[in-house]
């Protein structure tokens, strides 16, 4: 009897130690609302959509303490369509994020897998007052679609923080046999955050060669973003210089929503000015202006104006409403979308609710 008690106590101590050293968290975000879109080629449309402010998702993340300031970490995250219950990408179980890595308190972290680019994180986390969602999403004009949003086969290094600064580097392997440069992508970032100021500088380089086609063409993006919290208002700024093939991939599918052919710009820049203004104790008014300047001979410029309001019902639940309007020039066909929907026209109104767990 005494031996049994001792063994049971030892097993309990081992189990408690194991749980103390590692943890796994199930998390998610559910976002659904109503979209009213105007100005599309097929006419106006009203629909229930998922992921208007933030893409709906279900994820698993965890860490394990390996001792001496070293830990293992992982993330597996899948997109969900709340309006239908389906996966938002068929045949891809963890289409949003899937990576594993090691983190050192002294040396930083290294992760491998499918991960967000540093450019997209800079824009969505620091430069865009709409956080890449709602009808004012900067994704409607800034070049963060496709491989500029997430990179497969990527290796990401993040340094420890020193005096508010961190450095990051992403390398995405092209995995083309016999050609180590084809399809590769690298992304460099320098971040600063201290007090009311946050700023990031990111550079993206993407090789457009494939296994069968050699273009000798590189797409370049240089992005600077910043925000400053004055308490009465938080001001936002973003600027991107884009040059080369696939430097400005479109956020919309073909055929074009206005019924005309429209090709991505091969050279241009993007500018954003925006603000978040507290209203009472739980509300936030959001606004932004975005200008796309196409520097090619086609001169297909665009302007976006947006206004939104978010009300925090609790720490995890909020209600929102937003309106966005696009002004296209010289045959440009940019649309007013949101975080998960590219949109079909030049005006859109969103109303919905978001809950995280």
C-alpha cells in the first residue's frame, strides 16, 4: 500500500513538471457580417460574409521550455468561412500559418514553415489603422497579395529586443531543381517600438523565375510604416515603393470586376494617411486615405477613402461598421474589399461582429 502511494505521488510530480514546462493553446477568431457592394460589373450585391474585420480562424500554438533560456514553439492555423462552415482554402488544412522553431532569450528565434511576410506584418500591425480589415483595408491598394502576404517554405529569424529595436529576416526557398534562385524570396525588416511610437522598415525581393520560365526579373518592395499615439488620436502613416514584375500583385481575381482587362502595375508607389480616434470608453472611430500612384505609361492611379467605427462589447467581442469608396483613373480597376473578400465594386458598406477565444 505504501509503495503504491509513493509511486502515485512520483507520477503526479512528473506530470505536473511536464505541464509546467510545456503548454498547448487552442485559440480562434470568429468574424461575420453583412456586406453591401456597389459599382461592380454584375451589379450591386448584398451578402453575408466571413472575416470582414479579421479573417475567421482556428489555431493551435504551443511552447516547450528546454532549459537555459531556450524553448521550442509551433503554430498551426486554419482559415474558416463562418457563413458556410467550410475551410477558406480547399485542400489546405493549415493554410494561414504552419511553422515550428526554436527561441532563445539571448539569441532570438528561428522558425520554419508557411509564415506571414515581414512586409505584410508591418502594414497590418503598424501602418494600417483598419489593421488590414473592413472596407478601409490597406490590402485594397497596397501590394500584399499572394506571395507578398504569406511565404511557403520560409525561414524567419527574429532578434531579441534592444533599446526598442528588433531585426527580422525571411528567406523563402524556391525549391526549383537545378536553380537555387528561381522562385526564391527574401524579406528584411527593422522594427522600433517605444512608448507612443511604433515604426517599421521592410524590404522585399522576389525572383520571378520558375522551373520552366527564366525571366531574369525581380520584384522589389520597400515599405516604411509608423504610428504615434497622442491619446486623443492615434495617427498612421505608410509608404511603399514598388518596382518590377509581381511587385504589385492584385488583390482581385480575373476576370476584372468592372468587366475590363487590368494588369498589375510594374512601377509605382502607395501612400496611406490614417487615424484611430477614441470615442467614449469603448468606441473607436477609424479613417484613412490611400493613394496609389502608377508610374508606368498607363498611369492607372487610384484613391481610396474610408471611415469605420468599432465598439468593444467586451475584451473579446466587438461590433463594427465601415464604408469605403474607390476612385479609379485611366482604366484602373481596384475594388473595395476587406480582410477576406477582394470585393466587386468601387463602394462597400460593412456591418458585423467579431469574437475571439
